[in-house]
C-alpha cells in the first residue's frame, strides 16, 4: 500500500497521516521491508534457507540469577 502511494506521488508525511503514524515510522518500515526483500531475493538465488525477521529483544523466561 505504501509503495503504491509513493508511486502515485504521496509524500512520507501524507502516508503517515493517513495511517496515523509519523512520517519517520513509515520511512523506516519501508527501508526495513526493502532490506528484507533484497536478502530474501539473494538467498533464493543461491537456494539458501530464506531469512526470517529476528526479534530485536530476546526474552529470557524462567531464568533468574542464583542468589
């Protein structure tokens, strides 16, 4: 949807206003999506397992430091 709006000439601020988020958030999401799509295309070319989006924070559940 964002790509289509950009092709139609909408600015990042206009897209952000329509989605209810900041223009910076829209731009950053578009960049992340583009990077992931390029990585997947490269992996597919070499028949490698496709990369997945890794969470930024790894939660450690059930591990507490011994006192």
